[in-house]
C-alpha cells in the first residue's frame, strides 16, 4: 500500500535533503536554442508539445537526484490544447519513473460532482465499466477555495482513497492577493478563514510524519504572514511560491518551517526552469548544467537560511 | 471585425428568443445506450472521447436552432486526459460552425503571466514565431476571483483584443457557497466585494447592447440575491447556474433580468443534457428528441416567468 502523501513527501525531503519544489512552466518562446532548433520553420502546437517533452526529459534527469518534487503549471500545457495536455501526461509519467513526486498546479474547484471529475483528471481513479480511464495521476494538486469546503471535499476524499495530497490557495504570491484575501471579516481576514478550513479538513487525517494531506499555498512574497499561518495550520504542508523571479529570498521563507524544518516546500519556477537565459538575452551553452546549478544553489541557500534560523534540515 | 461578446450574445438571445444556456457535462456513464453500444467491451479514454464526439454532434444539431449558447464543463473532458480535451476542441468547432456561442466553463485564474496562458488556452490568440498555436477558441470562459483583480486582468485584456467574454464567480450555486462568499467584511459580504470588482472591470467596456464583456456567475439557487447583485453590476451579463437538477425554477431567476429582459443567461446542464434518463433508470428511446424537448420546455418556462414578472423577451 502506498504511504500517505505527506509521509512520502517528508521521506523524500529527508532523502534529498531539500525542501525545494521546482515549478515547470514551459514557455515555448523560452526553450533553449538547442531544443528550439528542432522545431519546424512553422511550428504547430503538436511540434511544440514534442519539443517540450524533449526539454522535460532532459531537465527531469538532472533535477530528480536533487529535489523531492516538481510542480508542472497546467496553464502552459493547456495553451497548446490537447497536444500540450499529452506533453503534461508524458511529464507526469517520466517524473514519477525518476522517483520525483509530482504536484499538478491546476488550481481547480467547482460544485461537488464537477470537483469529483477534476480530482479524477489530476489524481486518478476514474473508471468506466470496470476499465481504468484516467490520465497519469499526479501525487497532489492545487485547488481554489472560493466556492467553499463542499467544493473541496471531493479532492480530500481522493486524498483518503488514493494517498494523494491537495494544496488549497490561502494567501497567494501575486501583488493583488490582498484585494480579497486580506479583507477583514470581524477579527480575521478572509485568508485566515480559509486557513481554518484547511486546518479543519486536515485535522483528522494526520499521518506518521505529523502532516495531513491537506496543504496550503502561502506566497513566500509575504514573509510576515508565514509564521502566523504556520501556527493556524499546524498539520498542513505549506507550499511557498514566489522564491526567485517573484522576489522572495531564502531568509524570507524560514517562518513557514516548524522546529523540525518540516512541513514546507519552497517553490522556484522561472529562476530554475529557465536558469540558462541570461539577463542580456544570451543563453548559457550548457543549459542543462545551468538548471542543475540553479537547483543546487537554491537547495544550499534554503538549507543555510534554515540553519541560521535554528531549524536545520535533518 | 467581430462585434463585442455581449453584443453578439444579445443578438443571439433576440434571434433565438431564448436567454437559456445549455451546460454540456459529458458523463460517460450516462451516455445513451445507442452511443454506449459503440464502445469496445473494454473502453479506453480515447474510445470514450470519440463516443462523446458522436453524442455532441447529435445534441448540437438539435439545440443550435433553439438556444444562443452552450457551456461545456471542462472537468468532464479533462477526466479523460488529452483525448478528452481533443473531444472538447471538437465540440467548440462544431458548436461554432452551427452558429452557437460557446462558454468554456473552466473556472481558471492564477498569477498574471499564468492567467495569460489560460486566456490563450480557452480564448485563443497564442502564437510562436508568427504561427498561431492555440486550440479552437471559445467565445467566453469562467474565472475564479480569489487571487484578486490582477489575476483577472489578462482575461479582460483578451476580451478587449479578441471580442470575447469572461464570467467571474461571484455567488455560486452550491450549498457551501455561503462559507466564504457570505462572510461579512464591514458593511458588505465577500461576494459584494467581488461584484464591485466585476462592475469596475466592466465599466469602461460597455458595448452597444448596454453590457460589458465582464460578466458574473450568480447561482439561480439564491433567488433573493439576484436583484441586488443585478443592481450592483448594472453592465454585467449574469450567468445563472442551478436551474433544473440543482433545484432552481423559472420564477426564481427573473430578478436577475433587467427591465429589457436582457443581461442574464439561465443555465441548465443535467436536466437537458441527460433529459432522456428517466427517474426509474430507464431511457427514452428517442433520446435526442428528449433533449430537444427539455430545451424547448426550458425556453417556454423562462419566457413565461419573464412575462409574469413584467419583463417580456423582445
């Protein structure tokens, strides 16, 4: 039997000595020239999707020994239509074969029966007349809280049945996140109410690692929010986007970690995924080496910051 | 040049004399036996996706003369992976060829550059090295407000550039919608703040019909909310899910319409899409006729309710 998601994640973080998650946001226009040169003169969605598969095959082999988990961003696959979604499916299978956990950054949610279909789309388990018909399943996915906890329950039920995880948007990394998320409703902000929802859904589901499969997205771009939200959701793994290109630094994220240096994942996307692109528009010839180095540098920076904060990785 | 989305919608509503939108939520297990019998003994995602294409070809021909717009629910396609997304693309092309408007019920949103990719995925306009690479574009899509207006701006910019529309979740039809959406922040609820965001994004974009491309989702299951939210968003087309299987009746929705009987779309999904399934589990032999009849009955019920409310369709 598969161990619960949070326990599998905790093991992988220990094994790789890294609480870092690499976001994969495949922008066709930013592919390295070695890969771009394989495209036809007049690219099609299908030819770009195949180029993405080549790109990811090479990246995943480099980062699989270094980090526990990758986070493909569905939007960048879906913009290529069904061909792009096939490239996403290829990525999920490759990453899992390499021992990486996969977090589908899909940010879905809808009324109950529709959320059930989204859970099958990203976390598996669909069947028709006894035949499995789901695409390759990720280990976890991100979800939207606006519709309320009945819209999230189908995802949480998938966690119970299939040992997967879910990350609920609580406080996002974008500049406009305050607009709704920090509205004050009595004593608390909207995002504090969502944090309570996350804590409630996770409370009865805590595994051997001390964490539940119901995690939370909390932008690393809001350092002062991290410790209070950590305290409000003691059993939630916090996913911290915003490191690197969005501006957050390693010392900004330490508040999200508990005393055991567990329960949080720092996410970098562009700054690792496209590390070979220099600020002057030129490109490192050893593009794979640049990606690997950026991932190793991120690991080292986060480990050093945790050490300074008295929460060393173990 | 294509007319703005809200103007195209207003024309189609007048022409068909119907403010009804049919939701297409393809559940493989509910396909009519005539279509199910074409599946192999052991169905695959690809064989089911082809069955969905046959199903939709037949449905769309029946409902195209009757209603202005259809709303495919992405979750039910995505649960079949890339094969299902290809079936969605097929549906979009067929529906548009038949003169139907298409509203992609995708409920997406993310940080700005990711929302741009989602806008390209559903509303078109993506290109790489001068070649168009987007999948078939819908006329409009649904989006999530939780991340704030900077996460919605890329969709609104697509409205400006491509004469498409966007519907922001304001007050959803599910039982748990109150949990966040009705939290009180000072004088107003969270959903009232989102309504203000919708009104603000639409204000400078009002077309000849009197409506903007920035619409709002307001569940028909909350009749007392409809008139106040209508007043708060005077230029927004309101999309009203919840009619039929979710319990709302024609008289419940009249508050969403303004004095010209414009600016609102009543949505039924299951009660039309699967009208041939009887409560005893049997199936109408003329399944296409049942779907057509359910759509016509819905049109008649909504028109009669609007007449009773003194807002006749013109």
